[in-house]
């Protein structure tokens, strides 16, 4: 029996090591700290156990304390190894010196030598397992806390622990970013303070149900105030953590940012409202045709369009009979082709109604099943009667406009925003030398060769001319592609849409060649002497005023010369007025040939002349006047074989 018990005690020391030993335990001792602590504990335990066996009356009691201390300090494997080592040392000491077992109860120890070892190993092993369970539980709790902490910290949505009174106990970064507060700031607030007032009562009602046990969790969409005072939407999910006795401890709240979702919902809602309003305002009827059951579905507007009572069930035959006979074949063909080609269709047809004929435009798309076959058609019908009438009226108005433009004498050219021609009437074709077919899409100034004056510079910008000036004063010339030119006056009017957007311009060109020619003649007559073609008195005085006005600004000196012919009256009386007129013309030509291009020679009346010499000093003016006097005095006027002379008085 003693041997059996001894073997059992040996097994108690060795079996735990055998059961626990795994190769990775050897790798674990590469950790210097664990290895050092294990060796230190082993050394202390063996030393103190050896001393206690030698000097203490009850050594095993002290050894039990040492082994339990080892069990507290070390993991299971290391603790069991120390237990085995200690038992082996004690066994060797007892075998070497049996007197160590001397106790007041020697008889008991002699018959039960295994008892000390049992007393040593059993409490130590129990303590080791208790400590192992404690460490495992603590590790499990730590790992759970770490997982929960990481789940909160790295969660993409906001998470928080909320007290039963609403205070924020703990919050993660996502929630702080969502609300705009730091964790410290949130701890000083409650969720009631941050909740939109309209959502607070509903939230509190759910909280009461959660605390009372009516529900386990709840979720709701609610609004919060963020740090900036803006209202933000969130999806809230809440659960309650209770104590083992059922007392509520805190809430776990998951708060997901759904601002974008709400904005999308709002946009979709507004879009649906617009579509509904558009359908109602535009008179659009919506229909659906399921092919296999051959079921037609119409909305209210469809019955109104076809003027069919709502109690009549729509089908193909009902619709087919509403279509005018002359449109039925085409409509049926379009629908059949669409079904065969599995493509959308657009169809226009006419139906008979009480007030006459209604024009309908149908648009439809096909819905395919899993096999790729057309399962149903979904489409709309629109009343196009008013549009058709407007198009017809527009066509007639366009025809009248074309006839008018073809009939008027002015050239009319339409251009787009890129200054390219979109229309030309016959008058424009004649004046430019281009046909409308040739000119369409061509830049305007390529077709219209316009210059400032007959030989002036080419107009590079059609807007550069002063169109506010009169037709005669504008002085622009249109050169025909086939030769020739026209004095023209043009005006530009922008073309705008109903909303005011500019889509181009209309250029109206008027041929003012004759009018401008007459004006030039009148202007010339008003400023020139009819006999000598020199400037007259009015023109001379005008030029004089201009020179006087510019004296101060230009700091130039000008000269004024008055000319009077002596013995002109004698020539006029003796040879006649025709001779006098001829003499004046010849002398005017003579004097002009001796002047600069900037000088102004004018006939002031009778035999009196005036001469303006701009930018000319007294010496130069005296020289010019002396030359003119000498030339006139030396001039021999021959009339009907007789020589006449005049003197020049200045």
C-alpha cells in the first residue's frame, strides 16, 4: 500500500509536467526576463527549503509556503518544474539523513513517509491550477477589453458608452469627428443637450422601454447638433448593459453618419416631386404592357388623353380602335419592330376624340426577363396637339418671313455666335457675289469684303463701325466678289432666345451708293466755289477757326494771306464775263500749283482770294506770297487772240 501511495505521489509530481510539456515551451525561455525569474525563484525555493529541512522543526510547513509562492509567481510549467525539483531535493535529503523526519510523532512518519510529500504537492498543485485559472480569466478579460477598445477606437462609425442619466462616459474618434467635440468635452455633456428637440421625446421613450426591459435594443434616425451648431443626421442603435443583479449600468450606442444618405433622399424626393409635377403639368400619361399575360395598365392621365371612362379595362383592341385608321398600320409596325429588335421606340400617331383629332407622341422602353426576352413595355404618352399647331403656325410664319426677305431690297445676313453665316437673302447674294449654298458656314468677313472708304483699310471687326451714324455718314464700302462695289450702311441686331441667351446676330445692309453720291456733291458744293473749285468763304473761315483753336495746344505759327487781283474788272468789262471766269480758273490753278498740300486757298468773292499757310513762319509766308505775286504778274492771259494782264495786290 505504501508503494502504491508513493507512486501516486510521484505521479502527482511528474504527470503535470508530462501533460503540459510541449516543444514551444522551450522557445518560451528565450525570453530573458521569464528565464531569469524562473531561475531566481528556483534558487530561492531550493535554498530556503534546504535550510528549513536542516534547521526548522516543521520544515514542510515552510516548504509549502515556498511552493505556493512559486505557484503565484510563475506559469504552470515552470511552477510544476520547481515542485518536482524541490520534492527530489527533499527526498534525497531524507534518504541521506532519516533523522530529518524526527518529529514528536515519529511513529506516524515512519509508517507514512509519503505524507510530507503529499502535504507539499497537493496544496501547491491546487494553488498552481487556481493561479492558472485566475491568469486565464484575467487574460480573457484583458483581451475582451482590448477587443472592445479597438472596436470602439477603430470603428468607422461612432460608438459611445452612455450613462443612464445621458452622460457620455466614453466615445471613439469617429463620434468625436462626427459631432466636432473632443472626448473630454463630450464627457461634460449629455446626449439630451446635443439632440434635436423634435427627436428627443422619441429617443427618451425608447430609453425608458429599454430600461424597463420591454425591448432589448432599439434603433432610430435622429438629429444632433454638432459643435458648429449645425444639425446632422445619424442612425442610432442602442443596447443596455446590466449588472448581474439586473441593475442598468450603461448604454452602448452606435451612431452612424447618414448625412449624405439624407441629402440623397432629399434630392430623390425633390426629383420625384418634380417628375410628378412635370407629368401633371405636361399632361404626360404613363402606361405599362405586360406581354405574356397581355395586361395593360394605364394611369389616370392616359384615360384622360384617350377620353375613355376609367371603368373600361384598357387592352390592345381598345387602344387600336382609338388610333386613326390611316395611322394604325404604321403604329403597329413600329411596335412590332421594337419587340423583335428589343429596342426602345418613339412613335407619333393621331387619335379621334370628341373635339376632333389629338396628336400623340409615345415613348417606350422594354424590360427584359432573366432569359433576355422582352417581358413588358413601359412608356409614356404626350399630347402633342398644341405643339403640332404651333409648329404649323411657325412654319407658315417662316414661309411669310422668307417671302418678305426675298422681296425686300436690303441685304439680310444671319450669323451665329461664331460669326459664321446661317442665312442670306437674294439681295445679299447679289451684293456679295456669293450664293447662300456657298456662304453657309463660312465666316462673315470672308463673304463680305468691307472696307472703310473706297480704298481704305479692310474691316476686320464687323462691330468696329459706328452703326449709330446715318446711312450717308457711315462711309463703308462693300466689294462684290464678281467686281464692283457698293456704298453701304449696315446695322446689327442680336438674336436672342426667350430666356435672353444670345444665339447670333442679324446683319441688314442697305445700298446707299446713290444717296452717298448726292450727299458728296451737296457737301462739295456747300464748301467749294463753283467757278474755281477752290474752298469758298464758309469753308475758309471754318479752317481758320480750326487753326486758331489749335494754336495753344500745338504751339505752331500760322500765316494768313489776303489776295486781290488788280485790273480784273477791266478784263471782265472788255472781254466779257466768260473771259473773266476763265481767267479766275487759270489763276486759281496757277496759285494751287505753287502751294503745299496742307495750304488752303479759297475764293472769298469776286477777285478776292484768301490763303492759309499752317505751320508757317513770317519769312516763309513772305517768300510764298512773293512767288505767287511774281507768277501772277508774269502770267499772260490770252482770250480771243488778245493778251490780257492783271496785277496782284496783297
